[in-house]
C-alpha cells in the first residue's frame, strides 16, 4: 500500500517536471526577431548645401507629406567675397555717374552764360558796325558831292582856259583835285562794302577781322570747348550707366546664388514615413551627404 503511494507521487512529480520543461523550453531555446522585410521604395534625402543642421530634424517613424520640410540647413561661412566686390563696383559706378552728371550740369550752366555773353558781344558788334557803315555812307555822299564840285570846277576852268582867261597850270590843278576826290569816293565805297560784309557775317554769328581772317571771340571759343567737353561727359556717363546696369544684373544673380548657399531646406519627395536618419540638431553636413531615408507608403496594402 505504501509502495503504491510512493509510485504515485513519483509519477505525479515526473509529470509536473515534464510540464515545466515543456512550458520553459521555447524561452530557453527560441528568440523573437523584430526584423522584417518591407516591400516598398526607399528615397535617400541628401544635403543640398554644406552647413549645419538647424532645428530638430523629422523623427524616425514620423509621417511626412510630399514637399514637407524635413530639416533646415544653414551655412554662415558661405563665401560672400564676389558679392561684396560687385557691390563695391556698383557703388563706385554710381558715384562716378553722379560726379559726371554734376560736372555736366555745371558745364551746361557755363555754356548758357557764355552763350549770353556771346549774344551781348554779337549785338554790340552789330550795333558798332551799323554805325560805322552809316558814317562811311555819309562820307561817301560828301565825297561824291566834292567830286561833283571838282568836276564842275574843272569844266569851268577848261572853258576859261580855252578863252585865254586861265592858264593851263590852273586847269591841271583842278584836274588833279577832281582825281583826288574821285579816288576818295572809290575808297569810301570799298570801305562801306567791306564793313557791310563784316556786318552780314556777324549777324550770322561769324566774326571777321578787317583782313578777312576769322576772329572767334573768347566766349565763342569757350562755348565750343564746353560743348566738346559735355559731349565727352555724355559718352562717359553712358559707359558708366551701361557698366552699372551690367554689374547690377550680376549682383542680383550672385545674391540669389549666395542666398541659396546660406540656407536651404531638405524636403520630402513624396508622402511617406521617415525610415532612418543620420543627423541631429547641430550636425555638420556636406553637399550631397545622406541625411535620412523616406519610406514610400503609397503602395503598401
């Protein structure tokens, strides 16, 4: 009886031990894996510029939308030397243009002053020549009258000489006097013609010496020099304006280029989930280095 009872207990003990082994065997001999295979497309998001990660990037497992900013990159050490050089060149061109325009304006005022002085001189010269012509014409009239009187006296003396009243010597004296008055009339007429030519030339803005050579007054010479200088200034202003426009265009393009290098944002190429990332806030990155991977979940069941 006792023996049977012992067998029973042994049997129950063995059964319990076997049960314990069966229950604990999977934990001892097996393992659980979190790895799996996902049949979906992965996109690599690379750094668009050199720089430093600013702000917290999108976390692993976070859903993202196409075009959504995943991470911001800033580059405070971007090279701005070309931009600064272009700005200096543009400012220099602008300053030069302003200085040239001021010089041109001053010369324009001087040209107007010289033109006014030339007009005053011209009118004064015309007035003097008109008076001289008028005086000479009066002298011509007097000379003509004297010539006529000399001719009458010669005719009278010749008649008296034919009658034996006057001598030949007296007739010759009257003839000489008539020739002198005739010559004076001729000279006076030529002088009037010469002054009239000078007067007509001055009225057209041409100043002539008595010997026929061109006489350009100081005001006219200065005005001509100023006009040439103004023309040269206009050419230089046009050249500098063209250069300033070209530099401004280059400056705009360079500004856009520098801005694109100073900061940039890496965006999601499509709707998906952040699968992995290689960066944190403050990480240094270089151009085209991998930042993170995005899992395309659009075609997953």
